[in-house]
C-alpha cells in the first residue's frame, strides 16, 4: 500500500474549500442552547443570550464565506425577533393541549411532543432564512428532521397555532404556505407536483388556509393548489388540485373479495 499516494489522491478530490462539518456541530449546539434559553425555567436568559451571540459569531465565521453577503448584523435583527417567536411557539403548544385528548399537561407538550420540537426549531430557523443567512437555517431544520422525523424547510410560511400530531414522516416544502389554526397528522406531505431546477424561484408547494385539518398520510402537491379554510382532508388522500372552503375530502378504498376456485 502506497500511503503517500492515497493521501495525495484524497486531497486532490477534496474539492470544496468551505466544507467544514464543524459548522453542522456548532449549529446543533446553538439550536439546543436556543431551545433551553426560550423554554427551560432554570436556564438564565441574560447569560445565555451572551453565549448565543458568541456562538452565532462562530457560525458567521464558518458559514458566511461570500464577502458580497455580510452577516455580521444578522444577530442584532434576529435577537429582537426572539420574544415574537416565543409568543408564537406558546400558541403552538396551547393548540396541541387543546386539540389532543392524550396531552395531560402543557409541560408534556414542550418536553415530549416531537411535533412541537420540530415546529420550534423551524420557527427559529425561519427568521434566519428570511434574513438570507446561508446554510445554518437548513442545518437547523435538518437537525430537527433527524431528531423528530419531521422535515420542514425553513422557507415555508406557517401561521399561528400550528399542530403536528405524532409527527413522524411529515414533509413541508420550501414554498408551502400554512395559515392559522392548521392541524396535520403523521405522514402528511405538502410537496411539489414535479421537480425541476429551473423552478427554484417559483412557488412549488401548496397553500393551506385557516382551520384546515389534514389526516395521516395525505399528500397535497403543487404551487397552485389551495386547500380552502375549514376543510378536512382525510387520511391517504392524494390531491393535486385546489379544494374549496368548508369541504371534506376523503379516500374511498376499493375492496375486492378474492374468489377461491372450488377444488374437487
């Protein structure tokens, strides 16, 4: 084995000069500290905000390698949004308590509901996405995806009092719009009708109006697809067209009974 040649070849193929996996680790550390700062009663807010600012500076140094897009002032604008984000998350938690008969306390929601955890990290990442901060918002929501099974792109727009029950397998695309008081269940996909790179700047994912409930494993596709307010989408439904307000959509299973030939 020619070790020197192997090393040389590996170095030649390491072609991404800004690919530092420590950014992923630092983002996860930042995300966890943010979660504790907002929710944990024993975590000192003032002290942790100072630590978070230092950690954010590290993220800036690792993620903002394009000199034409400075990131230094993002933290000043972001930290102002934290009380607003927390207010929205408290409404999300309250919606879960009110909607889920299995929830025994508000504390249980904050600590034991993967859907709430995913929503919390999404809301924290969304503001950084809006600020144009590179890569970190996506790493934050991918961290939530790995921990909860919920994949929410940080670009999605989600209104107040959002409830994801059971969580696992939920996919919400970058240009999806979800308005207020929406409930969705496990396995729901809000996706694109088809995928092409030239559609990057277009709305590819559906709009869900106020007070909609989407049950397990329903799939709703397309940027022009709008689910009208107060609508219920049943489990396993497949939709690529808009649905008017106050509708009920359900999947009708087809049942065929096998006939067994009589054997003499």
